[in-house]
C-alpha cells in the first residue's frame, strides 16, 4: 500500500458519525462486491456508494480491499 493510500484509510478511520459508524465513500462499481457482506450498511447516493461500518477492524480491511481495486474514493 502506498503512503497516500495509507493516509486515505487513516483519515477514514479517524472520524465516526455521531451514532458510531465509519463512512467509506466508494465508486458505484463497488456495490457488486459489497452486497453480500455482513456487518455493513450500503447507501446508494447516485454515482457513489457510502458504506457504513461499526467495526474499526472491518472498516480497515474493507477500505484496504476497496483501495486495492481502485474503488475507494479518497
């Protein structure tokens, strides 16, 4: 993982919503990968998808996988 990718993931993990979710902004193409995963909520917002995750470790793993496939919006 590059330095910018690592910084992107750390920035995502630095903030949570008031109700305790990490938000992962993704490209629309990520919806095919995300639809079968447990422990996440997927919100379609037009040309983007936002993934809500409660678990920090799951958010980190998911962000790394999406970044590797160039689907994470940083």
